[in-house]
C-alpha cells in the first residue's frame, strides 16, 4: 500500500488517523522521514491508539504544547503515552518559570 507512488499527503494522513489499518502500515508511515516532516501526519499517528507505543513515544516529542495538553486528556491512547504527555507538559511549564 505504502509503495504506491500516487499516494499523496492527504492519503497518508488519513491512514495515520485510521484505526482500521494494519499496525505494520502505521509503523511504515512512521519510518518514512519524508512523511514525518508533515505535522498533521505525526499528530495523526500519536493520537491513533493502534500505533505501537514505542513509535508514539518517539513522535510525541514533536507535538505542540496545545496538542500535548489535549493528549493528556485523551482516553483513547495508552496510559503510558498519556502519562508521558503529562510529564512533558509539566516540564515545559516549569521551564517557562
């Protein structure tokens, strides 16, 4: 699926957000540097509960403060990811003071 040259950014973004897609496809999207330069794709992967936790934990570092805050309240993602988001949020708030 990912090898198709006609796939555009919007297609990949839709796959990244889809919960009906194979974990291998999601992992493949995350491994493509070109696609992970696009913020909407990274955000879609992090907020997708089917993405492997190791992949999500790497990508969460690239989210904006607003999205990290939203992630702390998202019950669909694994607890580990939500706790990491909380920790990142408190660290960023402490560094501002």
